[in-house]
């Protein structure tokens, strides 16, 4: 039986989040320490643990069928590789930063500056939009120290919290790209493995939908049910069940996590009581 091959980052936070996603999709990986590849025990899938920067070439060559990878790496090295799902974790941005003491008004101020980066293609493409030709110094690792040692006037690097920039006396002046983990597919994937990908993607969508949602139950007097239902932005229709106490009902529904507290406040103001919030493991729509 054919196995679909998936590449994930060999170490770090993206590795952990990727394996957790597969686990939440019901895929059990027989993962021994320091293995370069491992198989799933309950799904025709094989995991290859690779350096993040090498994954795009493995996809292009068809060595792996799919990959969980940072979008920023695909922009830099994965021209022509298709993204089939945005995964919502490992969010970051690719930005230009300069020493805090330097004045900055617009991107034109970067004209003639030496920019240290591991993302030369991303920098070139971004600066082309402004007809600026950057003086790029390609380095790998410790990009943030380049200005302080005189190697460059500015840097282009990934930024998450900004703490690394702060520690190195740098300030972010241009956000070139916002990135997150994505599920990418090889242009050489076989028809048989495309069918397996469809199954995996369906599971991923169910997990991601659940992560963004909360299941809530509440009690309400019957004369308040109509006004409460109007506040609920959840699934097709809430469930309303009569309580043992006359004149009262229990209302069940799903709401998105991002609007959770706003909705809860409005529900309470409109007569809802005894609200119970339950996490959702999967949502199959």
C-alpha cells in the first residue's frame, strides 16, 4: 500500500506544533529519538524530519508529497509550490530592522544601505516594487548582530515577539511579509497520494475549526430565548431544550473563540444564566 510522505521541521517549535496537529488528526507517529524518518501506526503516512530551508527542494523534486512549513520559507525558496491549507500557528513576519538611533521616514531611506539577511529573494522582490536595488549581504544565523559588528546597516529577518531586535538595539521599520505555518504540496504528488492528502486535509480542517470555536450551554427564561438566539453567531441553529423548571430552557451552540467574551457579556445582559463553556476536540462540518 502506498504511503504519503510528509516533511516537517526536524527540531524547534514548528516541529512540536506540526506533530501535535498530526496527533490531533488521529495520526499516531512511531517517533523514536533522533530518527530522521518515522511511520504512522494507523495511517499510510511517513514523516521525514528535515531542515526547514531544505524542504522546498524536497517538495519540488517529489521526494516528499506534502510538508508543514513556514510560509516565509516557501516565499524565499518555494516558487511554484502550492499551499493547500493555512494552519494558524508559528506566526511571524519578515521585516527590515535598523539600529534604534537611525532616523527613518520611508523605504527610500534604505537606498544604498547594506542589508544582512537569509532571505535575499524576498528582499529583492520587495524592494523591486519601490525601484530600489538593495546591497544584500547573505548570511545564515545571527543576522541581528550584523549592524553592531559593522557588517551591515540594516537586517531583514523573521520577527515573532520582537524581543531579539530589542536586545540587539534594533527597531522594525518595514514589514515585508506576514507568515504562518502552511500545508504545502509537491507538484509531483501522485493521484493515489492526492487521495490520501484529501483525507488528511479534511481531518486538519476539522481540528482547526475546533481550535477556533467553543461549545457553550446556558439556561434562559423562555421569554428571553428569541433575543438570545439573535446574538448567537454560531452554527446553523442553536439547540433549545426545556428544563425541568417550568418556563426555562437550556440553549446549546458553538461560537468562535475570537468573539467569545463579547458574546458572553451580551448573553448575560439579555438574561442568560449558568453559562458553561466546553472546549471542542473536533468539528466535522
